[in-house]
């Protein structure tokens, strides 16, 4: 029996000392994935905005509005539940997310919701096909995105 205890005791001690570190490491791995995911979402959203800007300005032909609909719907989908991509604790590492997001969570959620609602309005305008309304809705979405970035995103280094 003592032989078994001598063999198990070092392993138990290591597990006791290092055990609490394991969840933190796993949690950081999860947040690294969250950070990469939200950065991908933001890049995709920015790509759709850039492409849609060319369509709204009439620089790319889109007689049926098919391209505009696709980009507007994609932006709306990407912005849906945007705040979910910023769980508490995901403010480390390679991210431009400011700590103000978590310090001023209600303000961040409101800004996120404003952008989401602007995306919905843009999609509705595109579905109707009225150029003036589309242009106004696109500008409102751009302003909502810019306001959130000014308040909650760090400048590029």
C-alpha cells in the first residue's frame, strides 16, 4: 500500500499545484479563437462595406440589385449579435479592442445594436430599390460603424 502511495503522491502533488493553471490556459486558448473569429467577422464586414460602397456610388453595374442585396444581407448577418464576439476576458493579445468595451459594456452594446439596426435599415432600403434611400441608409451604417470604432477600437500601430 505504501508503495502505491509513494508512486501516486508525486503525481497528486503535481496535479494539485498545476491543476488550477490548466483551466486558465484552456480559457486563453478559447479566447484566442474568439479574438480570431471576431477579427475575421470584422474583416468580412469591412470587405462587404467596401464592395457595397462601389455599388452605391454606381461604379459597378448592378441593374437587378442582386449584388447590393447580397452585400447588404451579408453585412446584416455579420453584425447580428456583434457584442457576443466580445466576451469578458477576450481583451488580451493581438487585438485592437479597447478595454472600454468591457468597462462601458452598456454603451458598447448600444453602439453594437445601433450598427445592427442600421444594417437592417440598409437591407430594407436595398430590397425596395430606391437609390436615395439606399445611399442615406449606407451613410447611416457607415456613421454607426465609425462611431463604435472611435469609442472602442484602438488605433493601428
